[in-house]
C-alpha cells in the first residue's frame, strides 16, 4: 500500500489527493446532516398523522410512505435531478439560476430527506402505536387537546423507545449519500472513484474511503447510544420491554 499517494498533488498547483478525499467527506457530512434534519421533522409529522383519528391523514401518510419507500433510491435521484425540473416550470427557473454544484447538493439533500422521512415515519408510527391506549386516554382525561397529548404524553415516550431503529436509519442515511455520485455531486465516493481512475491506486483510494465511512458510522452509532442512555425510560428497555 503506497500511502505517499495521498500527499501527492492532483496536478500542478492542485491540492493533494488526501485533501481531495477530505473535501469529498465534507460534502458527504453536509448532505447527511441536512437530510437527517429534514427527514426527522417530516418523518415525525407523517408518522404522527398516521396515528390520528382522521382517516384522510392516515391515507395520505400511508401513500407517502409507500411511494418513497418502494421506489429505488437511485431512481429517485434521477427523477429529482432530471425529471422534476422539466415537469415543473417554477423549479426549472430556480435550477437555471443555480450553479451545478449547488443544484446537485440541493437535489441530494431533498432526495435523501424525502426517502429517509418515509422510513422514519414508520418508526414514529410504530413507536406511538406501541404505547398503551390508556396513555392517550389519560391525556384527554386531563383536558389536553390532541396536539397537547402528542406533545406532552405520547411523543416523549415514543421517541425514547425508537432510538435504536432511528440509529439504524441514521447510519443508512450516511451510507446512502454515496448514491449522490450518480448525479455528479463531488462527495466522498465520487472523489474516491476519481482518485482511483486517475492514479490507478484503487486499493489505496477505496481503503481510505472505507475507513472514513467506518469512522463516521461508528461516531454516529456512539452518539445515538449516548442519547439512548441519557433518555432511557426508567424500568424499561428499548421497545418498551420491562427490565
């Protein structure tokens, strides 16, 4: 393994290959962070909607989940990047004003955000429905509105119980950022392939990328484990099992 390749410049006056990979890592982290925030907020709203007593909200939320969860992620990237701007004039006008890198970045965040939101919605829905029916009724008996019951009674318990599956969704999101290379975003996987194809040092390039993805995933896992311990429900384990 030739580690010196990472300290060699890409070209005359260009940064080193190692710096280029770190730049790709930065794009990967930025996409993952913004997409996770979007997915968590949107997925929570959809998951809540699917547990209300309003049938039209349940059906609408279910349609969203089935649509985004059952279409391959790569296809969704192509649809958002190539098809949507052509179908919606307002979006096309916005895209025209953007530089290519910004367009690719925004597309990656939106695509991963909508895709992951469908998966988070299912976690939130299952977390709420796992709770005893009496908790919802107790909130109503105290005079709380439906929104207040969700805010103060159901969601605080449900979120604590679904931290383990949410950890898996976060790690999947980080790994799914690699699909953004298909629309040209210069994230980590794109830069890794570029280095391999230019220098023919595929082993070094992909070994470095593998290590970076592994470190990110482990850090995300440890962070969520810390959150789980801090928010653990006394007397219960994840998923509502008594200990």
